[in-house]
């Protein structure tokens, strides 16, 4: 399937079947998400993969009663880091040093520049910046899932504090940005047969 066919195929699933996505496919999808772009490459987020039927059912109560949270094969919770600042950069510099085999001292200018870029933001702006990076990863996740013919339904119509409490995210310096049930569409889900509503290119694109 080419990318345009995949994007026409995907839609926000209303009802999932009982089919379970194979672990190898889930792992491939997570790897694609890990390779997503982010500002400065800092990746200030974490993905939780919820498989437990009991935990998914508990989270329905914080999802405006949307049963697809419980029905899906896996519930993906995209969470942003909350301790954005020097620690964010230190984490990246360490990874950069290990990956490319250069000393931290050689990365001093990069370290200083990245920390200065975050320092000009206040706490609320840094948190918003982190959420923005999550949305980049989520977009890539949705596209890759479509190419793999894995159904999805990205959701922000949830009680974020409820998710954070149930999953113990605050203690892990994380907070929920969005969730995304994945699985296989139910054959009775009428939404799969509805025309995709999108604005025309001339309404969205300007060539200068």
C-alpha cells in the first residue's frame, strides 16, 4: 500500500474487533515512533503500552465513557516529560556522547545552546513545547500504523489528571498528552465506509 492509499484507508475507529495486534507489529510501530523527529532531537516524552484489560477498563472512566479504550488491542498513552530544562539536555548529551563516541566536553557548545533555548521559556511554555513534540511523534505513529494496516483512534477527549493518577505518571515526571487505542476495526463499524471529510488542497496550500 502506498502512503496516499494508506492515509485514505485510515480513519478514527469507533469500534474495535476482538483481534489482537501481534507483538512483533506493536514493536515495529514503537520503533517507528522512536525514530520520529523532535525539536533538537530531545524527545521529551514517553509512550506507555497498556495491555491489561482491567487497566484499560479503569481508564474508560476517564475517557468520557468511550468503550473503545477497553475494546482495543493496545492502548497507547503518549506522555510528555514534566521536568523540562537542564535535565532534558543532560539526558540527550549523554545519549549523543554514547551513540557517536564523542566526549561530553566536545559537546559543550551544543549543551550550552540547547539549555539556553529552553531557559528563555517559562515553565508553562516549556511544558507546552514538550506536548508539541509528542504531537510530532503521534502524527508519525498514525501514519506508520496506517501503512501497516493497524487501526487507530487518537484521542484528547479525556480527563488528563485521571490518566496521570491511574498510571502514576506524576511520580515519573510525566503527564498525559494524548492517548491512542489501536487494533483492528470491527466489521460493523459504519464509520469505515463513510467518505473522508478533508478540505481541498487549494484551501490549505499556497504556493509563493
